[in-house]
């Protein structure tokens, strides 16, 4: 036991785990060894084995004061890795034990069931009942409104760059239409204070009246969220004055050669200068906008993370590396199943869809609903509604105008749509994963 603890303290977790396993196998009553085994597995990312060991240790000796230190660590580690259903009992135990960690109570609130959602739904196409859960993308209901039905780039992992446009219309949402959509959102009352995403496949900073649109959202008492590639040379001052709640800036490579491969048609010099200009305009306007940089990781830029992180630290922006993946869902499923023409960008991905889609399918928690249909409505620039924010083809629109249909009717149309069944069977729906 002393040697195992020495290994654990020195960070030699594999050696520590092997010794703890031997101690527990010899004497299952050795609760300290089992507890330490669980904590060692937790730090190694072996969450399923960690929770199994820790649950047994808790059942054996949950009254031990030594848990005061472990409970917050267990709960918050699982919470930070988005395993919220498994984090809940540990966070609750930490709260009861009075561990004094403020994040415990914030995390418990975030993962609590939303009062505007039914806890379960019967999926007639799948013939079974599915459970709902605390949504990950936002703590409230989301409306993803593509106010700009066009983009200035053709990124190869985005449908604008890799899918036939076909009859898909382009344009900007009229301000009057947006005003009526906001009024209906308020009247529908899907949640007390929904969040408005002003993007889907389009670039919102291209909209000539974006400041006016943001003003309508805030006048209705709702938070706003923008996502931009920042390849624009106008509108930043007006955006900053409108003070959006959240602003995500998408970046891939941090050299022109890498960036222009994955943000096709983009200009990295313009993006870099705009990062500083955004900081300047927000400060000048006294804005409170939370800004975060979504750093899309490919093979050709994964080594540039620190370069991007350094600029983010300088400007006071959050830095969030994101493993790039292939969209839309229609093309993703084709690629994963070996259908359709191969795209050269697939070789730049850190994880090929044919490899990660089966892992997604096998790693899903059983019987969980898809967040993109129970907690989100995607609206195109012309006011029509998409099945979800991840589809692109005309066949996967709902054939309904948002203003002409109730929230309940739109939800029913989603659950009746055949592509939802295709997506769920392929295992690429947005639902929680099992503990690895």
C-alpha cells in the first residue's frame, strides 16, 4: 500500500493502479486501496472503471471524512468531461457533505432537468421511449436562425464547401421577418428565456443590419450568440455596439498555408488583424461580450495550438481547441458507410469518419433522445424550418414556415421525419456518451 501511494503521488499511475488492484483482489475489504484505485483510474481517464471502484468504496465507507476531498474532484472531473448523468450523484454527495466548492452548486444547477422539457418522449419511428437530459449546447432552449443564408468561404468540412448547392436559396433575412420570428418565439414560450444563435451555415457578420437584429433579441430579453469566421472588413463596430452575449470566432491553421487549406477562401492576415480590432471595438463600446476562439484542429495545424492560445491570452479571449469533423450529416453518413465520392480533406482530419462514427455509435448511452431535436429549432433565412442544424439537403427541411406553425407542430414534424431514424441508427445523433 505504501509503495502504491508513493507511485500515485509521483504520477506513476499505471504502476499505482496495478498495485491497488492486487491489494483489492487479495482483500476486498481494503476500502482505502479501492478508493485510491478509483481515483487513479479517474486521473487516467478510465472513467467507467473509476466509477465502479469508487461506488463500491462509497458503499463500504461513505462516512469516512476523507471523502471531503475526493467528492468534488470526482463530480467535477466527470462534469467537465460532459458525463453529466454520471457526475450527478457525486456532485450531490459533495453538496450534502458541505465540501465548500462553489462550482459544485453551479454544476448541479447546470445538469438539473430543464423544467420546460418532458423527461421522456415516445419515438414512433424507432418504436421506443427515449429519455431527455440537461442539454449541453445551452442551459435553455435554442433557436438557430440563419440570418445570412450565405457564406463568404467554402470550407471543405462544411456543406457550403463540400455539397451541391442545388436549389438551396441564398439571401439575407429581412429585419421585419426577424422581428415577427422573435415575437412568435416569445409567444410560443418553449422556454422562459431561449437563446438565439444567429448562424447555422451562413456568416452572420455579412448581414448589413446585424446590429438592428441583435437589438431586437436583447429588447425581448433573450441572450444572443454569434459565430463568425472573421473574414469580414465591415460591421465589427456595429456588432460591438450591439453587445452580443457570446461571440465565437472560428480559426483553423495559424499560418496562411494551413489556414487557407481548411478555411478555403479565407485570409489569415485579415483574421489576425480583426482579432485585435474586435478587442478594440468591444472595449471602446464597453461591451460585456464573452468571446471564445473555436480552434478547429486538423493534422496540418494541431501543432499550432499554443500560437493561437497565446494570442487569446493577450486579448482576453477564451481558447477552445475543437477536433474538426465532417458535415453535413447527410455527407457524414455517406462517408462513414463508404458511399459517395471521397473528399481530399478527409485525410487532413485527426479522426476519419469511417473510424470515429462506429465508435460514436457503440459509445452512446442507450435510450437517449437527440438534443438537436428536443432542445433546438433551426430556421433558415427565408423563415422555413430545417429538421435540425446539422442537415443541409432540401429533403431534410420540414416543409413548414416558422410563423405558420405552432412549436408543438414543428416538434411533431421532427419526430416523424425519416432522416431522424437514419441518423439514430447510424449513431451520429447528439446524445450523451457512455463512460469510457
